[in-house]
């Protein structure tokens, strides 16, 4: 009888050990629950100017972060679109201060249709409105596109 209790005791101890090994340890400091944060993305109005022989459409794509992006589309059936948009376009803040583009990502000069994104360094401090001026495209001295951004 003593022998049976001894064997049952050993089996019981081994059973506890096996349960302890295979049981997943509980984290004493559980990782906090992660919450998915969705940033609201502003959808900016496209603006079109169809003066003269060239139709120009401008849509702000991003006016947050360190670089602001404007999608620009030029379309014509009568003149070559060979202008350098990094030289013919400026961005103005609410006080009239001009900012030059830092890059153009899109179609190269020439042809009758051009599309791309014109990039500017962000205006700091943030302006309550911006104005994009495009000069000398399709014999139009100046085209102005404005947005309230606050």
C-alpha cells in the first residue's frame, strides 16, 4: 500500500511538471491593446482654368507633412507644352510670400497633354490659404488657383 501511494505521488508530481511545461506562460505585463488610428485625409477641390489654348487643372494632393504636392494637368490641341513648370509656377502664402517648387514628377516638356505632381516645401508657419500661380502657359500671363487650408 505504501508502495502504491509512493508511485501515485510520483505520477502526480510528474503530471504537474508536464502541465507546467506545456502550459503557455501568462504575460505579467501584457502589451497594451493597440488601437487603429485612421487619419482623416482632406480631399481638396480641383480647380480648372481654360483660358486661351491650354486648359490647366490643379488639385492639391497633400498639404501636410514636410512636402506639399499639387497634381497638375495641362491639355491643348494647338500649342506645344514645353514649359519648365519648376520655373513657371510659384506657391504663395496668405501674406503673398512666394515659394518655388522643389521638383516636378511627371511628363517631360513637349506634346499636347502633360500630367504630373509639383512638389513644394511645406509653408511654415502654416498659412490659412494658399495660391498657386502659373505664369506664361498658352499665352496667358498668369493663372491663379486658390484654396483655404485651415
